[in-house]
C-alpha cells in the first residue's frame, strides 16, 4: 500500500472537497510522484492561491504557502529566487491561474523560472459559486453564464508553450498512470514546467450542464482523449472537441535563476 499518510496533515481533515471532485485524485498523484523520485519533504515548497485546488497545501506536510487570489506564481517567484535550492511547486485552478493570475503565468513561463505549476482545470470557478472561467467551453453554463458561455476558452497548455515553458503536459483525472509520469518529469525538469489536469467538478460544472456524475465525466475523459502521438496523424476535423493528452513540449532553455546569478556575479566583478 502506498504510504500517503507520511505526507498528510491529518489535523486538517476532513477536507472541504465535494464527493467526486478531482482534487483528491490529483493530490494523490502528486504524492506518488514525489515518493518515486525521492524528494525530501523539507526540500519542497508547495504554493497556492485561492480556490478548491488551492486548499491542497493545507493537507500536506511540506513547506506550504496559501496565498492570495491569482498571486501564487508571484509568491513562488520570490520564494525561488530567495531559496533556489527548494523544489517549488505551484497548485492553481483554471480561474486562479489564467484570469486574475494570467500575467504571472505568462511571464513565469517566458522567464523560464524553475518552478512546476499544476493547474487543476475543471472549467469553472468552483469554490466561489460556479462562475464561468477562462476555460469554460462555449455553450456551457455557469452562475455568471446561465444561458451558456459565449467566450472562446483558453488552451492552457498551448498558452504555456507559446509563452516559452520548458515542459508542458496534459492529462485527465482518468489517466492517473500517465499523470504520475508527467508530474515526475515536470518536477525534475530544469525550467518552467506546466502540467494541466482536466478534473471533474460535480457540483458547479457537471450539474448545471447535465453531464452526469463524476464517474460519467471520467468515462467521457476516457472516450474523448487522444494521445498526442496519435493526434499528430489526425486532421483538424478528427481532433475537434477532443482532449489531446501527453507531453506536449519538452525543450531546453536558459533558466531564470541561473541567468540572474550570472548577471549578479558579473556586476560584482565589474
């Protein structure tokens, strides 16, 4: 049996997540990845903003920061520059990361700061009442879009790639075996890593959109996901409305902290 208990703060339980929420699935995947690559709890800093996903750090026995809405990456940037030896992981939701936190997300990827950002994408603002988020698909309902959203949704992974991230992967809460592997690779990659995870929200997304139970949503992920290798052989028509999963980008770029250190050393010697 996997030793989840050694990583958890049981004094903070029971958790706040709804039955069928994907947050617990992703948390367990994060812990499995950390265990497999033998990261010490004392060498990890887990940073989050506001939202259902952002309650994750409260339940784990790492160095943790639960910060303000949309500012998790900003806090993580300062932490990484001050303590570059730390493995800094950011937990964020689709609304937290790509709406109020959108600029921080883009510029951290552009700088190629050595942090790993894990975005729980449930297509909605869950904790604050089910408002439509930047990833709510066109036509889907939320409390601020009772007749269906008319705004095109963000492609989170595509945005990270375009901004310059070193490593980008996408999975769903159904594909947990693959997710474990993507997290391991992201944690060990030098530079900005982004792992996007599609997660069911049975309360504020599934219910108003009549998508069934969380099991139904997981089944939908299974039936509508395509590995990136296969997707490269398909036409745009064949890929329409499908979820492309896998490692979408893996490249080498100069890392921000190392470049900052070099600059400081040049200034010191001048």
